C-alpha cells in the first residue's frame, strides 16, 4: 500500500459509505428543518370523484403538498414514505384512507378527511380528526325543493337506518322548520326497496334520499327512478351524478368545490383555528333534469328557474 493511499482499497470503500450515510442523514434532517417538508400529506384512494376533490384542494391550499395514492396492497414502506414527508397535517380522501390515517397518525398529527358518507363520517371523527361532509344541510336542499315545487307538503324520505340515522334526524329538523310533513321509508337493504316504497306510495308529494350506500347504490337507484316516473313523483337527490341518473332536482356542491372547502379548512387547522368550514347553499349549484321534468309533466316556476345553474337536457 503506498503512502498516498493510507486507507487502502477496503478503507476507501468504508470511508465513502460513511460519508454517503452522513450526507443522507443530514439531507433528511436539514430538509425537514429548512421547510422542504410538505405541510400536508394528501392521501387518496384511486377514484375519479376523489381525484376531483384533490384538484379543488390543491387549487385552494397555498402550502407545499405531497400526494400519496393508497391501494389495498400498500405496505409498511408506503406508510414510512408518508411519515417521512414530515407533514403537519394529513388530508385523507375516501373511507379507507381516512381510517388508516386516523389509526396511524392521529392524534400526534391532525387528520382532515373527505369523500366519506353516511354513518362512517361521525364514526371516523375523533381527537384531532375531522371530516368535511359531501352534501349540503338537508334544510337547504328542501328549501330549494319548495321553490321548485310550490305544492310540496309531504316529503317521503327513503333511507338506510344503519347508514343515515343522523341524516334522518336532520331531515326531521328540516321538516319542522319548513312546515313539511315527513313520511319515513326506512330501507335496510337494496332488496327491501320495493317494500319500503309501497309504504309511501300515494302518500307523498315528493321523495328525497340522502347520499346513502343502500338507497343510492346503482341497483336500488334504478328502481327508485322507475318508481318516480311511474307515480309521477319528483325525486330530489343530493348530487349531480344522481340527478343525471334520473332525479328531478338537486342542490349540491361540485366535487372540486368540496375540495376547495377542504383546502380552506386545512388552512384554518394549520393556523391554529378551530372554526369548521360548513358547506353553504351560497357555494352550491341548483340543478334540474329537464328530461325527467318532461317525463313527469312538470313545469318549474319562473322565479325558481332564475336560480338554476345546471340544466341536464
């Protein structure tokens, strides 16, 4: 070994590995300390609706965001990558993402989630874990329906007791506030739809459903639309997608708008605020399906039509 190579071949390798290891460690530490770490880790399931919410969030939230896509095969290495982004807040989109984020990160890191409906929303909330609802308050939906349907006195409510108990309670409050008679039609499974509808047939002026995994699923909703058309019964739905599927009227918020509200709430959390962003009719779209209106033989009041932002034709 020459005097110019004091470490020898193996010594040089050891020295090189040591330098690289120290450099990597410093890069991680200095990166998180210097502000290169993400303020938000955006954790989402692969879903077109959730993609739209993510777009709205990114358009509104001004800070650095690192995105991660969750799938059923996600392993511990995936969760380590999320953790090593050093987020100050986890934003989770979808029920699986929200549940995993709550289990793995809360309450040490706050979790904000969206893309969750029904009873799952309240079940997932907890210490430093909160969600943004996917639909507007029932009272605002029904107030819009009253303007569209001046003869509305009795509202049928088709819902799953196990998934939408809270929404049904909200519907009862809305009925009292708006002087509408509520006629309940609980439906525990899609197969029970016909029996539930038979209990309200001829007794209501319109039918409303929440964004419920039982009554708003593809098979049940198809039967619901058939019942609506057969009985010339207006069907009021909580989303544009259901409106396009045959509903008559919807007061709802676009998925990108929900993402924007999520971005505002994320800013509030990171600034130390506690006031929760509430979805409001002022940010919503009044939408009508003109094809369904024609099939039902319905005309809308001129004043109501001035408020309509979306017409499905």
